């Protein structure tokens, strides 16, 4: 099984587990608790970007380069230097999170009920960083099976532990419920970090038996810093902008006339229900990116310009063939699926526009990965920061006036800007000519969405319950996608990017 296929299957499994975990969480605790939990995630994202942002890419790229040169000793040294840098960077933010959890919850997150969850984020941050650095060693050297399989098992364990803590502890308040969920995350990350460390040591073997001359620690730290510094700075600034964008939404909704409880529920509906549903097919893109970036780094290290163009063209074609039909199908059937699973019509209110935003963001992410693999981190970072700034400005302008529909439009507009700008940069750097909109997948998308909706309606009229009818329409539309592409003579490109 190819690396991209394996990562796609395990990533899709992880996305589905996470999706149904949110369904169960919503039914156990309610949309308000889900909204409070979603408020914690921007803080977690900022701190992760501050501490591990860029270092994971540095481990992947440098491991790929030294592996191509046959220097396994240097590969092991890269991981050791990266872990040391990460722990040094994480010490102060974790301390600040514990000491200042009260003002952060009140003045930044705008809801004191997030304090307990904030205090429990610190161990999650450290454990997640250590785990991800080891995972990216495996991605860099092209051994994706250990990381991919454990990623799926980790998602299953996290869901079980979070829901288990919620049921066993039976918290009486929303704050306690959020704390129970984050406690489950911390327990899961403990097991995940220990597992990745064991797998790394098993794979790399004793230092004395690793081939290669190795590199001085100072040189490796400089190389890591050269990759991680621009990406980390961009990740921190981007996370701050994204977090401000997300955290402002409940306040802007209140300014537009909602009360605090309804605003948090609406926020949880979009960010905890609608968007996770649309992100399920992006498991393919995540898998593709994890394989493509180190593959481009290897080609760049060997000076293989033709190989770089070929990899970029194949990756862009594959992404279009998967993402366009899948997101169109979810946009069409998502309202019925969301109503059946979450028991609220609000999930489908802005789904088509959000689907466009996800699509454009995926293209932006793919092209940013290409630039990163080619060593153009600063270009990728600059584009990402400008797009995040544009989205923040549009959100502030639109949400108070038009509610969450204004956010959906700002999300789609900033994603389109990033996709066009990053695509142009990739074309300039590689000579490849990736296209955002391809006629065959667009036609397949239209066929799958329309026929899937008709099937769902027919099943409802035939007496089926909403959930099996929605799933039946989704399955029928999904089966039509490869059939339509095959009828047009489209073959899926080979993704052996090694």
C-alpha cells in the first residue's frame, strides 16, 4: 500500500472518529459546552505554534535530506536537537498558562468557564509537541506506517477517554464538563507520546550502529532554526490572527443582538459541527502533504528539477479529483446529515459557502506545502499572514452585520486569495502549472451532489428515517464520483512520490 493511500485511510478514519466524537459530545453535554471547548482550541493552537511551529517541519525536511544522503546518525541527532529546543520553548508558555489562567479566561476568551480547561492544557501542550516531533521523523524518512496507524488509534483513545471522563466524573457545570474533556485529552497524549518515543527508538536503533558521520549539534541547531524560525514566527502570528478571528465571533454576534448563551451555541454549531463535517475529505490532502513535503525536500537536495515539477503536477491533479466532488457532495447532503446527527437545522445554514472556504483553504495549504518543501518558507509564511489578516478584517466588518453568514463569506474570500497567490508562487518556483478548477471533477461534483440529493429525497419518501436516508444519498453520490470520472476517461495519477 502506498504512503499516501495509507495516510489517507488512517486520516479518514481519524476524521470520522473525531466527527462522531463531536456528535456524542454534543448529545452528552450540549452545544454550549462544545462552544466553550472550541474557545480553548485557539489558545492551544497559538501555544503549539509558538513552541513546535516550524520544528516539526524542520525534523521532517532535515530527516528526509540526511536520509537521502545516507547519514542516519545525523537523522537521530536532528530529532534530539529538536526535542531540546521544543522543551526550552515550551517552559515559559506553560508556566504562564497556569499562573494567568484566570485573566486569560475572562479577558481574552471572554468566558470565565474556560479556566479549568485552560489549566489542563499545559500538559497537553508538552506531550503533543514531543509526540509530533517523533511522528515527523517517520514522515521525513518515508516510514509512514507507525505514525499513521498510531494516529488512528490515538484518535479512538482520545474520544473514549474524553467521553469516559465526562460520563464518570459527571460534572455539574459547563466549566467542569470542559475540564473533564481536556483531562481526557491529557491522558491520551501521555500514552501517545510514550508510544511514539518507543517506536522511534525501536526504528532508529542504537547510536553506535547508525551509518553516517553525523553533524555537529551547533550546525543542526542552525539548520533547524533556519527552517523553523520563519515558519514558527508565521505560525504564531497566523495563529494569533486566526484565534482573534475565532474568539471575536461570539462577541460580534452579541454586538449584533444575540445573548451570550446563544452566541456561544452558534459558534459551537459552525466550528464544532459544520466545519468538522466538511473537513472529513481533507484527510486525503493532509496525507498528501505529509508525503509531498519531504519528497520535494529530497528532490531539492538532489537537484532534480524535473522530478519536482512532476510531483507538484501529480499532487495538484489528485487533490482536485478528490476534493471538488467530495466537498460538493457534503455541501448538498450536509444539511440533512447534520439535522439527523446533531438534531439542529443550524448545521446546514452556511454549508455551501463554508465548503468553498474549505476547498480554497485546501489549495492554499497544498501550495504552501510545496513552497515549504522547496525551502521557500518565508514566501509561504508571508502569504499565510496576509490572508489571515484579510480574514480577520473581513470578519470584524461582516459578522456584526450579517452574523455567521458574514464569517462564512470572509472565510471563503481569504481562502481564495491564498490559493491564487500561493499557486502563482509555486508556478514561478517550479514551472508547474497547477489549476484550481478542473472540468472533469467539477462535472463529477455536480452529478454526485444532484443525484445524491435526489436519492436522499427518494429514500425519505420511501419511509426511511432521516439518518439512513442521508447516509444512503451520501453513499450513492460517492459511488457516482469514480464512475463519472472513469466515463470521462480520467485516471487517478500515481502518487508514488518517493
